[in-house]
């Protein structure tokens, strides 16, 4: 059900209300692209059935789905039509259109061709765990996830989100695991990895289906290359790739997860798949964050900054507290408990 996860922390002051959120999503239900519309985005039933709910609740987890539709207009086709138009103008006037006129011509051509362009659709899944105050987007890049987050926050303005961050750098942790061969408890290092230098050359070494416990790998680490991706397996149940930005990619559920499970009926498949995926991953994520030194303590960091900038009284006197509005906003951001 999920291939990739970009993980966001929801602030503690959020009050989960599935009915209210679903009503808001209805106002942004997906509509196909209009004749001259290049892109359309809107919410659709995650179950994939017309008329189904826009917010599915499975075992206290919420599932949403955003559909994106884009009209595909190849650049070569646009350039060809612009060139034909430019040649026609040159023949009629005796002069070649300038750059500004050609830009206007390009916009005109695109507007004329859009109604005839074919469309491509894609979907982004959203998983919200209200109890853990986590929101996950099944997207391949943070840029795509942020576009979805913008639409979601538009529907629920009470959502205060920030990317989940670990106390220790994922790259530094992955380098340590590779150097000493000891990953966190319940995790095993697999056979895929990417190492990249931090200098301007950005030299990279990629290993695929390769033993990573070698002197060669350690030599690359010693020379300054840092892991940007590392394949891991959790409890022999889920395999995935961890990135240096704390993204979880290439998620695969292993055979042990399905042992003893009967193949679900067609009308039950969505519920079973959703329960399995959210059940396994809601345990994996906190274990992974714990292996990265725990979640970054925004409250502690903000309090430390406030203390460092607070004016001190005379010797032996009490420290007078002083907070700016920005510090107050930082202090309001509190990490929610995992359970």
C-alpha cells in the first residue's frame, strides 16, 4: 500500500476530528482538468470506489488520497508550432519576431494546443496516525509532499506540521553502523548503499546487492564520503531504504508478515492491506527514530536558546526570564508521544 514515506510531526495542540476534516476535503474534491487547464489536484476516495468516503478510518488510522491530473504538452510540439508561426510572420512582415513576441506566441500556442493534449493522472496517499500525532505522505520527494501538505492545511488550518527530525544526523548514524557493523536493535543492514562526498565534486559510490561489511566501504567512509541511502530490514518483517533526510523508501513487506493470513476477499482487500501496512509501520517508525538518537527535542532546544539569551541579574541573583514572541512560538511546538 505504501512505497515511500515522508514523515511529519503534528503539533500537540491539534484536535483530531475525522468528520470535520472529511467535510473540508469535500470542498476540494477532484475535478478533471478543464479544456485550457494544465493541472488539476483534488481529493478522491482512497478505496478507489466512486462514492466512497474521502477519509477512511482503519484501526484508528486515517487514510486519504490526492489525485493529480496534468495535461501533457511536449515541448518539441510547442516549439514546432511557434517556429511555423514565426516563419509566417517573417514572410508577411519581412522581419523575424523578437524574443518578447516569441514568448507571447508560445503562450498563445500552448493555450490553443492544451484542449487537444492528453492527460496523465497520479496519486499521493496520506496516512495520519492521530494517536502518534504523525502524518505520512507516500511521495518520492519532499517537494511533491509539500505540495500535498499545502492543500491539506488549506482543508484543516489547525494542522501545524513540521518534518520529523532525529536528534542525531541519519547520515552520521548510517556511517557509524557501516563502520562498526552494528545497526540499532531489531535492524539488519542489507546489501544496498550510496556514499557521497561532501565536496564540490560530489563523487558518489553506489553498491547494489553487495556485501557492505568490507574494507573498501570503510575506506570510502574514512576518506570523507557519507551515506545518503542505506538498505535495512526491521525484525525480518519490513525491508526499506533509509535516506540522509530521514525518508523511508522502497518499502517491502516480507513473507513472515503474511504467514498464517488467508487471502482476503476482494471487498476486504483494502481494509486488510491498510491494517497490515499501518500496523507494521507504526511500530517501525518509532524504532527507527530511537535508533537515530530519538526525536529532536524542539522544546529543549528552544528553552536552551531562550536561557542563553536571557539577561542575567547580578552575582548570586536570580535569572530573569525573557522571551520574544518568536521564542514563544518555538516553545509551543511540542513533540507528541509515540503511543
